[in-house]
C-alpha cells in the first residue's frame, strides 16, 4: 500500500532509502528538511519503497525514488502516484535523473512515457553518469 508521507515519516523514509541505496543513503534529518519544504510530497510503499516529489510552479521533479525489492511493481506504483500528484498540483512536466547504468529504471521510465532529454557526467559519487528524463503530464500515467 502506498501512503503519502510527511515529516513524521522521515525516519522510516531514511531507513527504506538506506535499504535501496546502501552506498549513498539519505539520513532522517535530510528527509525531514526536504519534507518540510513547500511543494515537497513524500510517498512510502509498505513493501519497501520511497519517493520524494517536488512541485514548483508548473514543473515537478522526482528528488529520489528507491525500492528495496526490485521488479516487484513498487517503483511503478510510486511513480504513478507521483504523476497523479504532480498533475493535480498543476505541473505540466515531470523531470528526474537516473543512473545511466540502471537498466531496470531506464525501462520503467521509458514505459511510463518519459523521454531522455539530457545527461549529467560524473553526477553520482562513484563518478557515474545520470540520464535526465522528462515527461509531459497531459496524458494519463503509463500512456
């Protein structure tokens, strides 16, 4: 089950994020600060998923999305919730970055209608490259 998360969920979100990204976990304080900012919404999946969305004016951005169990539908469900939330908040576009080496995520985002619009060299701490994706929000999620 996916629930909308707030500052009170920062500790749980940090724990899930740490399971998803053991080499670069975000701590509880980071989640608390982000969740306290205007336009930031968190989502938690009780099967082990976390997502932070920021909406500013007519653009939205996924700040982080991670799952503890790959290929269980958790990421897709949270992305669909984020797409709906961003659209409801008036965003016209949704952006995100993903590691160029993360084939599962690249496939997920492509399947959700995102298109690659750029690259960020040496974006991650390990020197990895990120692919910048964007999707218009006029169409229904997944279509």
